[in-house]
């Protein structure tokens, strides 16, 4: 037994050869591979520490358990191999300083033994969202030990709380239960504590704390590495589409049919070039020295298809292994959403109706977001941001320049070919009658895509009404009548006001001043009452004439 090793000593530590810098990664990968494949013989024989049915004979289970623990220890010692005792060979070797002092050596060994039994606490934070980490913890426990551990109740001043499992979304229409709080695992005499902690850089992230005897320190360090591996390979968020809140809602991108999407040819070219090609051809872009970071503003009136552009981008992202996160107006925090995109990059973060989110301060908010984007991409993290707005005129010129916004895409009305394609995509093929498209295009003049689609749907109603309730092919007359019936609604929308947002603080200040001045008098130079003030504000918030 040797209690000392020189810095350059390359002898084995705790039964493990200290790998050189050139072989450490390879050595680590070989050990991790023992746990990676769910169908390996090791896992088929994995013992159930919580009393489940045996998967093999007792001797096989004991051997497998020993192999699992030994491999965990070997893996962990790559990171924590700092113990002063080295187990190697068949001789007891003491340091030169203990020559002639056997009692001191014995005392040291006894102290060492005690220290190994002493409980220690180790904490590690993972740059992933908490529910993702809890799922990875559960997968790692089953993968390495064949069990997810036993939940422990927590005791508070209000009594005992039972072990906790949380049901979390794991995909569109999917949910899983993950452990949370305290989880006990007897083979390591350890208690794992799963919780979230706040990071200045990333927001709320998953944190795993372990209380266990020091002798299992290497095992714990290795288990942390397995959790990290699970997060990298089986994240429930990476490469998926979901909302940016603390409780993400997954989006169903499978229902979006690009073949039925209609834009003018110019808009399609701009969307393809500035958004979708980045997702489809990331490797080629990088090889050409092009930055994957893009900030694209999509602007246009209501009903032109800005939201649809986001849905199409979500599908393209998921199909090409990019994460897509949408920031919903009034629900999700702008910067928390951006931080989540950074954690799960490569990612698209989509800020819908930035003018609504910013509550009238779109210029300031977009500028701050672009600053944050620049900060992220200087780290080499590929994040693509898409913004939509109905009011591009509210954004200052400095924000609109290239270098801040890489592209601005205006979506307006459809061209003639686009209108014809939209009508054909909406009407069932067997209900498309003899249609004079130039005449229909003239009737649809100035119609935004949303109005053109509604007019086409209405044309079906006109056809059914015309044929006394029998399905009939839609004709030119049906489409023209539908357009004429819808045009007054378009005119009303164009004439309608957006409405003026009232500043609550300014309103309160105005009311207080008005009430304070009501009845006040003005005195002239001779100290005579010149005027008595009367305001037109009443206490009910209205006005008096």
C-alpha cells in the first residue's frame, strides 16, 4: 500500500492505470459504452436493487452488480483520482517519510478509513431545463443500476410530504412521470436531491445534489457523467418544437403540409434563402464560411401568412434536427425563451407579434434581443431568430440595418399565380368547376391571403346554396359572389383603428391633478378672485361637458 505518488508517477491509482492525455478520451468512451446500449448482455442481466424479479441466477446477478460498481468506480476515477492511497501489486509500500514510524502509518490508515465512511455532499448543475434533467436522471438510474431508486418523503414544519413524481410533457400528446425531490439508492447509501437552480447565464437549470459516504465519490462522479450522456442523447427537448414557457407545450409539426402553402414567388424565394436553407443546408453553409446565426423580421398586414411562415419554419427545423421554440405574446418571457434556445442549439427562436409582446416598445425590445443574440453567437452557438410584426413602421432605422437584422421579408397580397394556386388548394378537386381565373383574380383584387381563402370557402357555400343543398362544382360566379360579399368586411378592417393603449400611471396622474385643481381659484394682482377652475373630470373616470 502506497500513500504517496510523485506528480510524474504513472503507476496505477486505486487499481486503475492513470491514462495519458492521448488515451484518456478513448478510455472514457470504452467505459461509457458499457452503459450505452440498452440491449447489451450487461443490461439484460441487470439486477433489480428494489426487489424486482430476478433476470438471472444469483451468482450472475452478484457478478453483474460487481461489474457495474467496478466500472462506475473506474469511470469516476478519471475525474476524481486524487486519493492518497494506491492499490497495486502485492506489496505494502509506505512513503519514505514514515520509515521507522509504523504506528503513524497505522493511525493514518485508520483515519483514512473513517474519512471514507464520512458523508459528503456533492452538487452538479447541468445546462438543461429541470424536467429534461429529471428524465435523464431516471434513464441513467435504470440504465446503470436497473432501478430508478426509491423516493424519500420530506419533513417540514407542517408534517411529512410523500415522495414526489411529476408528470411532464415529453412530446406532442405524450407525457412521462419523473422523480423530483429526494431519491434514495441503497447500494451507494446515497440520497439524490433533484431540483432546479437559477443561473445568471441560462435561467433555471437542472441541479443534482448527492449525499453519500466519501468512499463512493468516484461512483457518484461517474454517474453524473452517465446523466450528462443521457441528456446529450435522449433530451426530451432537443430537436423538437415547443413553446418557451417554464412548462413547455409541444407543437405538432406533422400536420403542416408545405404543398398546400401559398405565397407569392418572391416571398417564397426570400423565406427559402433566409430561413429554410439555413436549416436544410447547415453543413454547406458552415463549409462556405457563412454564419448560421440569422435575425429575420417578417412583416406585413393582418392575414398575410406570417404565423404560417413560423409553422413552416418549425417543421423545417424539426425535420433537420434543429430545435424550434416559439415565444407566445403575453405568455412567454422573451429572454428566457432565448436562453432556452441557447441550451438546445442549434435552434430557431420565433418571436410572434413582437409589437404585442413588447407592449408598444418593440424597438427597444428587439434591440435588446439582438444584443443578446450577438452575445450568444460570439460563443459559436447557432441560433436563428425570427420576428413577426404588423407594424414595421414602429421600428427605428438603426435596428433595420443589415448587421442588426439580416433580412426583412415583406409578405403582402398574392400574385395572380398565387391566387390560382390558393383556390385550387382549398377547393376539393372534384368540386372545381369551370373557372375563369382572370375574372376571379379581378374580383379578388387587394385581398390578403386570409381573405382570399375565406372567399374561396364561402364560394363552396354559394355553390351548395345554388344547387339546393347538393354538392356542386364551384364556378366563376360563385367565387365572384363570395368576393363581393366579403369586400365590405375588408373595407371595415382597413378603416378600423388599432386602438390607443392608455398608460395607467399617466391616467392616474391626470386624474389626481384634475381632482386637485377642481374648484381652485385664481387671484388677480389686487388679491381679488379672478376665476374659479372647474375641470371636466368626474370621480367615476368619465368626463363632464
